[in-house]
C-alpha cells in the first residue's frame, strides 16, 4: 500500500507541480499527515525537491512548492543500430540531458566487439550525467532484433547485425551495469506514446533502418505477443513471388521498403552485400532526402515504390488491429514528405471494411531519436510506478 501511495504522490507532483503538501493531499485523497510522510520519503530517495515557501492565495501560512527533481535519479538508454551506436540520459522529469551518437558499421561485426563499444559509450554518457548531478538507476539497450519475453537479457535474433542468441552478460565488461535489451521498434513506439500529445491509445508505429520493424500499442499498452515476436511487419510478404529475403522467405516488405532496397532502386548504392555500400559519401537517409528534394527521378521512383509496398503491408495491419492511427518513425519520418502520398493512396484503395482518414497516417516528430529516448524513459516510467526502486536516503 505504501508503494502505491508513494507512486500516487509522485505522479501528482509530476503532473501538476508546483504543489504544496496540502495541494497534493487534496488531489490524491490522503490525509495531510500521510502525504507529509510520503513526501519526506520521496525527498529522501531523491525523487522530489521542496522549494522555499510560496503564497498559495489561501488563508494561513504559505506552502512550500514540491517538484520532481531535475537532479539525482536518471535513466540511461542505449542503442545498437546497423550503422550507429547511441546513448541518452534522461532525468526523472523525462527530459533528455545527455545525447551521444557514433556512426559505426555494425553489420557482421562480432557482438562482443560491438557491445564493448556500447559499454564505453555508456560510461561516457554516465560520466557526463554525473557532472549534471544525475545518477543512472537503470539501463535499457535498443536493438534491431527479436528479444523474447523473459529472455534473461538475450537477443535471440538480429539478422541485420548477424546476431543469433547473443547473451549480453557474456560480452559486457561490468556485470553490475549489463543493460536490459528491448526491440528498437517497441521502444520507438513507447517514446511516441509518452512524448507526443496527439498519439492515440491504439496505434501502429512502423520504422526502418536496414530492416523494417513495427510495434503495436493497444489501449496504451505495448503488445509484445506470446513470445515477444509481435511487430515483424518487415517480413510480411507484399509480393509472394518477389526476391529472396534474409529471413528465408520471399517478397517481404524489407525487399521493397528497407533502406538497402530503396538505395539500390535509387541508384545510390554500389553492388555488394545485402546492405549495399553507398555510391556517394554520407548518411543513407540524408542522402535519400537530399536527392529526393532535388527532384532526382530514380530516388523519387524508389520512394514511391517503397511507399506503395509499405501501404500494402499496413493495410493488413489496419484490417487486423483496427488502430486509431499509423505513425511513421525512424528513417521513414525523415522521408515522410515523399512516402506519405503513395502510402496514403494504397490505404485509400485497400482499406474498405472500416472508415479510414488520410490524416490517421502521420510522421513521428521524434525521427531516429525515438528508440534511444524510449529506452532511457523506460527506467523513469518504472520509477514513477514504483518509487521504492530508488535507494532510500
């Protein structure tokens, strides 16, 4: 009961601060004495601060304003992408305070080597956070792969990295700081839900880098499926007789709307492995946006082809799940100007069993920062739900 009441008080302060202790008591329906005791504990755990007395407009002594602490507890989000590593630290208010992104070609590299570099990046981010008065309470790692429910920190399959059955603890230098892995698409969807006011309670979040991933949020809760495999939109066949996919099937969405496929179709990739080398220097997504903005016909045609394939796959998601909205995240958000027309056209033609409005499909404002931000904020959400996760002062 005390754990529940601590969360009740902390959430009230987070949502409505500045509040006095009396204000909190009025909002949560507890006695002033009970609230005062709970506030004292939250202050001792570093979750809440109490400012100097301020006038409240009521008769009596002015109250002292409570607020969620901008120092102390923090969450660390980490990310392994096919082309980059990332880190983000957020404070207890959910505000990003530290950002790190390092370009790395991670496909095919040994998992131990990649994770050692992530651990070094994490240490740098934590050191900078410490200079801001923040102490990391939890670590989540976003990965472009499958993380089964109750996995014990195992990435079962990340085909675009070349990972299979990777147990993080076997490669992490400090056993006390091993992060908890989670699928990057899931974390991107949670970041969208937590940070964007217009996000509906039930939506599909689809994003892309080398692969294509999706996450389902149903009535405000992430749907992971029976074993954690939900959201493999990239391996829905959009053309059954299409090219072979790395997953072993044929004609998957990734072969039409994945980054490598779009680059090849646009003539911006050299011949080579599945993740083709760029024919021009630069970030792949920025390169596509630059050429599309300049009216480069092959790039525009490639993005139109990708959008039509994506719309075809999303039609199945709409008919099966009945979401309020669809959100394009990650690289798709940055290419939305050229993808949206063809995706919307496919949805308009194919979604016939229920009403569907064009504005129900929109790009994310978070872009490629979504997964690492969602990873960092996951720890904060857990603390808000259970402040006893923080050490007592």
